[in-house]
């Protein structure tokens, strides 16, 4: 009993010590003190639950942030790993570089019937198939001068072949990589050249479009030689010009060099958006930007091109070409830099092989927006071709 009453006794003693003489007043003070302590305890328990909820929300936020950072880190590691792996993959499989250069598997525009050039607005064009080699077949389009389009309606292949012997010059057009002979910008150029009175003969190299065979520089060059000889066998004394665009300039200089060596050169060579050689072009191509400063860039990316037998050495070929040369290049070309076309001209112009022939370089200002494949839009093009192809005297112009 003493233990139970001890706290009360202590409280009474504290009350007495504080000067309270009345037992009633002491009891009231004691009850008030007890209620105050109870209220304080209850008040202390109140905010405990919100504080726990805030702590839980913070933990969830931190957990989400950690999860997001973990995913970003995984993506970053994957991208870096892929970036490092691609050069080794290209080095181990040189065929990848060949496919990237040719891009013959890219058929743009899709879903067109190459047997029907009239579907592309070429209502005076005939589709042929020629066979340069056994197991190789190439699709050819022959567009006659626009002035004859009415006569051409309903005519067969023999009529078109005979038309090559008429008194109109002929342009053999060698297109660049990717797409087919039915590419939009190519079709528009055929229309322009046809309206100027030219026959236009173009084709898809083996492995492009509906042509059968495996792409290679040698094969592309042989296909172009075959078509040139096919034209010459039917054109009589009519002038035959060779026009190459982009990668087609590499094919064009290969062909013209061989024609000059056998002393049957074309009447002129026209190079649109040319490069110096495939190694310099590959190094300058926008796709190479992310690897241009990668250690061993040449060894990883350029040497496999050479080992695949792909050179397209325009800079070497022009030293062995003896016929008029016209170079067209837009200053804003994002695919083949303008300086490569200018460099090629600077190699060709002083070459001894051109001492009896004119070499002309025509730049198109970047404000015109012709970029890589829209020079056909230039209203100056008819005049440029008329003045260049209509003259025979030697001349070097900028």
C-alpha cells in the first residue's frame, strides 16, 4: 500500500513545497497536471501518421528515380556497346560496306511496275531487257525526244531501236546508288533531256530494280559498256554522250576510260555531283560523321571497301580520258561534298589527256537549293548543255 500511495504523497509534498496550504487546491492542481500530460501525449501521437505517409511517398519517388536511372543506364550501355561493335562487325564482314555503298536493296519508289514507264508519265518510253553476260539481265528504258511522242504511241521495241538512227543526239544516263531507273528525280531529268531533243537511254545495273545479277563495280562497268555498244550499233553517226550521277560518275569514268583506251570515246562525258574516289566519298559522307574520329577509322571502314574491290577512282580515271568533260555540282550537296567535285575538276583540267578538249565546271549556288539530285530543275541547264555540247573548240572554264 505504501508503494501505491507514494506518487500521491510526492505530489502533495511538491504542492506543499510550492506554497499551497489547502489540500483541495493541491488535488485540483494534481488533476490539472495529469490532464495536461495526457493531452500532450495525445498531441504527440497526432502527426505521427502523416509523417509516415510522407516518408513512404518520398521512398516511392526515390524508387521511381532509381528505376528510371537504371533503365537509362542500360540504354546508354547498349548504345555505347553497339557503337563500338559496329566497326568490328564491318571489318569482319566487308560485304556490309559493299551493300551500304550500292544500296541496291532500297527500291524507291516502291510498288511501281518497271515494265510500264508510262505509269511514271513517260508516254514515249519503251522498256527493254538486255543480256550483257550469261545469267545477267538488265532492264533498260529508252525515251525518245518529246517532239516524237505522238508517233511513238503503240510502237514496239524495233521501232524504238530504229529511232536511235534518227538525227538526234543520245544520252546514256548512269544513275547513282539506291532506287531504280524509275526514281522520281531521274524520271524528271529524262523529261527535261527529252524536251531538249535528246534520246535518253538508261538502265538498272545488275542487282538493281528488276535486273538480274550480283552487284559489283566490275559488273556495273561491264553493263554500262554493253549498253553503250548496243547504242552505237544502232545510232549511226549521231553523237552519244555519257551522263553519270553520284555513284554513277564512278561507273561513267570507268567506262569512258576503257572506251578511250580502245579509241572509241563518247562525244562527251557529263558528271553530275561527282567525287574523287570512293574512299574520300565514304569519309565525307554524312553517315560517317559519328565515326569520322573513331580510332582506326580508315582500317575499320575504308580498307574493307578496297578489299571488296570497290574503288570508283574518278581522280585516276580522268587522267586517261580524252573527250570533252562537263562537271555539274551544287554547293549545298549534302551527300557528295561540293569540294570533291571541285577537286576532281582541278585534277582533270591540267591533265595532258584533256589538252585537246574542253573541261568545264558549273557550280550551282547553295541558295538555289538543288542539293544532291535536283540540278535538273535549273532553268539554266538547257543553255549550259547547248553551249557545251554545241561547241567543239578546246576550252577550260570555271
